[in-house]
């Protein structure tokens, strides 16, 4: 059944678990997520980015998620729009039937320019008024994702600030967060704590100086009733990097957010955990390996089945690690 994000995250808060929010662009990701959820009895958040809408088209994404709900009627599903850059973008998604939208007013309509606090409050408030009138939930964002090591936002072609960010911009301020939630009425708040989008988050396994999970604890202490969201939460599995590189890939040394750090976040109010890159890496590794080992195969279903299996294993591991399993 399609439910709002507010309903799902209220339940998660009541029972102390987190929900991975996986990005979807195609059938294989959608199947991997749903089969993993069915096997572990987990509620599901599927989210579509602007890049996904460009790749697959909004109608295909919408009907693919509707198909998932039809095939797995017992699993609660949130259909979420990731990183909306304006109230107009959110309005379009609401019209299409999304049950939740993100209004990311931390960046301008180009998805690149860091914006000031007053702009963020204004556009987020506007999105909340519109969405709540339709029974749709809203996720806002305060602070900019970026590397505390380099000051870079990370993602080159997706959503992410252009140019250098200051240390303060990359760590959400707890008092400002309290003010923001009161002023906008958001259902969930994405915070910045040193994570960034994409595979290149950290040049070494992260320690507290470059991944500030403590900041989440401080924000949660200030606004205990607000559902917190962690973006850029892929763990960048070293085993998949090794497989990609073994079979012709070329990905330099890089590290993601350890699952134990996400679990620490979940103990301090994180209820939605955004993951895209991990499924991309697993899919690419599985396909590279299959292609290398089966050079005469040309039926896409053969290698895409391996892509599904690899992504599904990641989904199952996250549902179990975040305490989502058993709550569908
Ligand atoms: O926001 C970042 C997600 O990983 C989506 O990326 O815009 O390439 O689909 P995308
Ligand atoms: P990753 O790139 O770490 O998977 O993050 C995805 C994300 O935050 C989507 O909004
Ligand atoms: Na989002
Ligand atoms: Zn994000």
C-alpha cells in the first residue's frame, strides 16, 4: 500500500528503527528493493531524483512503483521525490501521485548554488503548505552536503553545491534546525554531518573529524520529535570496488559511511537513510564480472539477473542493519 512518509517515519520513531530510502531509475533496482523487502518483511521508501525523471521519465517511474505496490500489496511503500529544487517541482510530483516530496531549499533552482536561510525557509514553507493540503509529506534540508576533508560537495553532475564550502556550511546548526522546523512545519529534516553524494566521500576510513555523527546527537537533543534524514549514506562496499577493478573497472581508493556509524545515527533520531551509490556499485560489479566470465552471452536478462541479485543482497543487509526488517 502507498502511504505517506510521515506515517512510516512516525512508526519508525516509535519503534527506534531507520528506513533506507533507495533511489530508483529502472526495473532492476525496483525489483531488487521489493524482493529484499518481501524477504525481510520491511517497509519501503523508493525515491526518484531529477536524474531519474530525466532517464526513465516521470510516468515510467510512477507506474513502476505502482507495479511494485500491486505485486507486493502487503508492503507499505512511500513514493518520494528526492531533491526537489523548487515548490513547482514538488507540485508536479504531488500531481503525479507521489506520497512524499523533498524540497531542498539549501540549494538554488540550479541544484548547485548554496542559498541563505531565509530563502530556504520561504520555499520550504510554501512546499509544506501545498503538500500538506494534499496529504503529502515534506522533507526539508538545512546545511550543505560536503566533504569536511576537502570542502568539495562531491557529486559532479547530480545535486550538490558548486565550488568550495565552509566547515560551518557542512554541519547543520542545532539551534537553526529548531528554528527551521518551527518556521516550516516539515515532516522530516535532512541534515549535514560530513557526508556527500556519490562514491568519493572520504579518502580514508572516516573518523569523527570528517564524519560528525556527534552533530546528529546534538541536533536530536535539540529537536527530539523531528525525524532526521541522512543523505549521502552509501557505505561504498570495498568488496564491490575490488570486483569492479578486477574485471576491467578503474575506481580509485575511496571510502563511504560505515554501517555502524549509520546505526549510531539511528540511535539518535535518524529515520530515513538515503542510498543510491551502493546499488550502482553492486550492479556494475555484478555485470562486469558476468560479462568477463561469460563472453558469449548476449541476452540482457542474463546479466541483469546478476545485477538484481547483487543489489538485493545490499538491500537485505541494510534492512537488517537499520532495524527495518520485521516491520512491514
Ligand atoms: O541525489 C543524489 C542521488 O544519488 C541521485 O543521483 O541525480 O544522478 O539520479 P542522480
Ligand atoms: P549516496 O550517493 O551516498 O548513495 O547518497 C544518495 C542520496 O543521498 C540521494 O539523495
Ligand atoms: Na530526499
Ligand atoms: Zn541526497
